[in-house]
């Protein structure tokens, strides 16, 4: 293969493409920039969280509310979903039948939903303890940071559903492939953010 | 369900007192009547606009040719139209404020304190987010693809969505005149004053959601421009061969990508406080308003350079073109631009020296702030050296550029003064500060935008703007500026606080009188700009420049017809050095047919942009008034439009090679039979857009 077909960042899709490769390069590049901007948003949420750690104002604090067990389960689920998304990428490249692609996307979707379920259960437990965001600056910061990640995962799940429908409608045409690459970047990005949440929020809150 | 609950579910907080007309009826004092008149202007303006569109049968062209267009040139023009409308409103507000202060020395004046606070809040919000940002985004949109030899921006649909989100935000600010009220918390909206405890009304909510729409649009614009400049340059257009305007556009885009998220977050967290009772910035339960101040100025200071850098780019282009010389110190200008962009993230704290940091922290940020004066000084010298021994022509854009250099240096010097924390402690929160930032933003932003508008107008519309009226307008903008703002330096040093509705010291009166005269002259500057536009449209047949190069230009944007075809370039050019088109002309390679023409693929129009922008504005309006069904449906509609669009595959159409060839050849034939115009006659109707070559200068 010549250099030009491999010019775009991300998974090289070795098959005849309707759109010229520079379109793919541009589309992926733009999405990287979007992720960079999103990363700034999360960085600031972490910074706010850091400044508000001590602002518990008599409401339940980290030691009382954070449980390492559920957080670890969520971590394992989300990291596994990144693996299964990666497997869907390999299926996209090597499997012409689309069955494995759809299968791995479906597994990823289920893992994403499972993650959200566990996370919502955590929040419900906290609400049950009276740890609601209007109680203190600390809880406000927590409920801004962690649910923002959760909303991103929810958006990713909706995106997977949209992509599954698109695969049904259009097959794996150039646009679908490009969108799957972008969705992959998004999904892995959320993993990285979660690692930071796990370390800074849950590990620090329970062990620190 | 009780009536009250049903009413709340349907209309939220809306009631008759939301209308300024009702308030003026019940309480007919001058301040309320001025408010009602302003609301009436919005309503009457909207009615007149609808009537005009219907009468002229412009609805179809408005939507099919403009609002749904993905052409970067049309999107750029629409941005500038928004800027013009919003500039008019915010300038009238400025005149009203100056009038109030000049009349309010130990007297009530004409507007009540609450009303005055809304005036300075909307004035600042509009000037920054809905005048300056759309203006510079519009210019970048129009010019950058042409300068780098591209057919469009990287993501045309995203571009349309950005425009419409910005338009939605601007619309929301206009609606606040006729329905409800605006924030009284200033353009920076500091909590805890903007929290629910102190301002339970809709004012801060209008501010929050208008800003949010605008900042989302701006983030997406920054992404789009950065991808365009990095990935869509024509062959040979290395980064160090780009016109300087592209460099400033690139730095501005990078700043947008990194600096808009703090603003989005600040407004979102403030909204959480106001709507859901969170405690980010409240006085009680662990809230910390310093977090807001830091977030806001983490955005706010880079924002200053988002605003000023594109204007620096315009001045670089204008000074080079009207001095007939290559830009002096091109590489040093690039380095200076980049240095300013990076340093802009290291100085945000100077906006709140007085808010409790230690002296050492203040000293660090003070020194960092002064450091920015160094690259800026480099630029000033580069512009002066560009003019040195050039063949200068003082057209209106050039006049604005020269006035900028001198006036901006004054503003920069007062900036360095304010960067010294002890001085800042003395004049902080006084009109000295107001004088300073107008002294940098009016020359450093507005003069640049006006210069850019006048410079590229003939390219966009195919005829020159009246230079006579341009010079009248220039005179008003310069004289008006000095009269309006130099007195504020004196008043600030004399201890006059900013944002005051009533003045107690009679010694301030003469200075305030001079300032209000200056404000009226600035208004005359705006009016003459509109007169210039009307006169120029009327006389357009005498001023046409169809060949497309009225100023003996140097960049690729001048190498195509005026107005440019939809696809910009019939064949993508290959460039070999800086000032590509100048050297095409010098080497005799300009206005030559291509060996072959190929089909050109352009994006089809799309309704997604207007739908997303409209739905976003509806969602925001619902949020302001707590109308749940409205905000949910607006939100859902915007996303459904985007998802539905992702299923559409038929998004492009092809312009056949034969058509491209025919258009290009007829333009080349026109160029061949057009009489070239020497530079000295470029302000006359002899200028048909073909510049006479100056072979002697090539050797120099």
C-alpha cells in the first residue's frame, strides 16, 4: 500500500473506499481536536473537585460515601468494553460478514449500559444516605465530575445504537467506517477519563 | 392539578410583567419608557423584517440560498451581518450610558440603577460575544480558505451549525429586551451576585444560556478553522508561506479550542447552582466563588487575544498591501503571534489582583503580563518597518491601521501600568480600567474588523466601498474614540468607580460631558459606515472590480474573480513562496488558463444548521423561563437533526468540468481585455480589479 492510503490517524482500513483517504484523515483529525477540548473540560472539573475536597460543610464526605468495591467493578466493566470495542475494529477490518462486528458492538453496548447501571446504583445509594449535591460544595463537585463522565458514556451508548442502525441501513460504507473510528476514539477517551476518576475520586477518597 | 401548577407547566415563569410595555404602563417613568421603547424596537424591527421579506419575496432565497448554505463565504458574510446588527444595539446602549452619567451628576438622570446595570451587562456581553466574535469569525470564515487555496473549510456543515448556534445566542439576547429582563451582573457575571439568592429573576439565566450557545458555537468554529488550516492548504502552501492573517487565525483557533471550555464550564456550573441548588459559587455550604473567577478568566484572558490576534492579522495584510511591500519580519511576526497565544494562558490572574492572593503570586502574574508587551512591541515595529520606504496609499483600511498602531500603543502602555499590582490596587474597579480596555479593544479589535471589512469587501461583492464615506467614518471613529475615552483615564485617576449610575462629585462633570460628545461621534462613525454601504450599493456599477484584484494584492484570495465562484478556485493553485499571487503577477504566471479542468464536488445545502441553532435557542428560552416541555423538545430536536443527518449519504453535488472551464475562460477573457490600473488610481472608477505590474520593484 502506498503512503497516502495510510495517511489517516487511527485504524487503517484496508479495503476499497468510496471516499478518498484524505477525507478520513481530516475527519479523524477534527475529532482528535474535539477530544482535546473535551479533555480540557474534564481537567477543569478535576481541578474544581480538588479545590472542593474539604468543603464538605457537615454533609457526608468521601470516606463515608465512596466504596472501592463497586468502583472497581465499574472500572473492570468499562475497561473490558474498551477491549471489546477494539475487537469490533478488528472485525471491521478482517471480517466481511459484519456479524462479528455487530456482535462486538452489541457486547460493548451492554457493558456500557451495565457500567451506567452500577453507577446509577452508586448515586442512588448516596442519595439514600442524604449525600445530595445541594448539601455541600464537595458533593456538588462530585456530582458535576462523575455524572459528566456518565453522560458521556450514555451519549456513547446512544451513538453505538445509531451506528448499529447505520450498519443495517448502509452496511459498512466509508462514512460508517469513519464514524466507527471516531466512536472508538471517543470510547477509549472515556476510559482514560474514568481511570483518572477512579484514581483521584475513589482511590483517594477511600485510601487517602 | 391546580391552575397555578398547570400554568407553570405550560408557561413556566412567563407572565404579563415579563413584557416591558406592561411595566412601563403600570409605572410610567422615563427609565421604564426607555426600556419599553427598546423592547418596541425589537418587536417593530422583527415585524418590519418579516414584512420586507414577504413583500420582496425574499423568504425562499433567504432560506435556500443563505441560511441553509454551507458555503464558507456566505457563512462568513452572515456572521458579519450578525455583528453589524449587534454592534448597532450595543453602541446605542453605550451612548445611553454615557448620556446617563453626564446627566446624573447629583441628579437622577434618565435611567434607573437597575436599568443602568442591565445596560452595562448587555453592552459588554454583546460587544464581546455577539459583535467581536461573530465579526472575526466571519472574516476568518471568508478569507482563510481563499488565502490557503482551499475550496471550503474542513467541516462545512459544522460551520453552519456554529453560525446558527451563535445566531441563536444573539437572538436570545435580543428577545430579552422584549420579554423579561437581562442580568445586572456585568458581562463577567460574577457570583455570588448572580446566584439565585441575589438575582432570582430571569436576567442571569438569559446571560448564561446566550453565552453557552455562543461558546459552543465558538468551540466548534475553532476546531473547524484549526483543522482547515492544518489540513486543507494547497500544494506548496507551507505553514511559513501562509499570509499572516492565516497565522493569526490559527492561533485564535487554538485559543478557542482551549479557552472556550472554561467558559462553558463556568456558565454550566453557575446554572447548576441556580437551577438545582448546587453549591459551586454560593456563599454558604462550601461554595467558593474564587473558582468561578478563576474559570472565567482562564477563558477571559485568552479571549482577549482571540479578539485581538485576527485584527493583528488584518493589519498585517492591509499594511503590506497598501505599502506595496512584503511584510517586514514575517517570521518574527509568526513567533510573536505564537508567543502571545501561549503567554495569554499565563496571565489570567491579573484580572483579580485585589482578590486575596499573596504578593508573590501577584508579582508573578504581573511580570507575566508585562512580558506580553514584548512580542506585541515586536509586531508594532514590524508594521512600522513594513511601511518604511513603501509606496503608501492611505485608503480607509490603511488609515484605520495607522490609527490603530498609535492608539493601541497608548492602550498597551496603560495595560503595563495596570499589570503592576500596586497601581492596580489604586485604579482597580475605576473607569481608568474601562478606558484601558476600550483603548485596546477599539483600535485593537474594532478598527481591525472595520479595516478587514473594507479591505475584503470588493472581493466578496465585486465592487469597492466608497472611500470618501470610509474616510468620514474613519474620522468619526478616531476622534470619537479619543473624546470618549481619554476623559475616562482622568476620571479613573480621580477616583470615579466604573458601572456607577449616579455621580456625586461635580468636578467630574466637564470630563463626562466631553465623553458623551465622544460617544455621539462614535455613533456617527457607525452611521457613516452604514451610509457608506448604502451609497456604495447604489453606485456599484461605477465601482465594479470584476477581475478581482483592486489593491494590487499579494495573497491567493486576490487571484480569483470578485465575487469568487462557489468553488473558489477553478484549479487548486501551487505556490512557491510567501505572497504567492504577487509573485504569480511578477513572473507572468497570473491570469493563465489551466491545462485541464476537473469536476468539482461541493457540499449541498443543509437544513441541519438552522434547525440545530433554532432548536438550541428554543431550548435555551425554555430553560430561562423554566418551561420544561419547551427546553426538552428543543434539546431533542437539535440532536435528532444531527442523528438524522448522519444517515444522509447524498450530501454533495458536482459542478461539471465544462462549466468550470467556461466560467474560468470568460473571466480570463475579461482580464485580458481589461485595462490595468496603476496603484495611484485605485480609488477611482478606473479600477476594474486588474493591477498594473511594477516590474522595477521586483528587483528590489
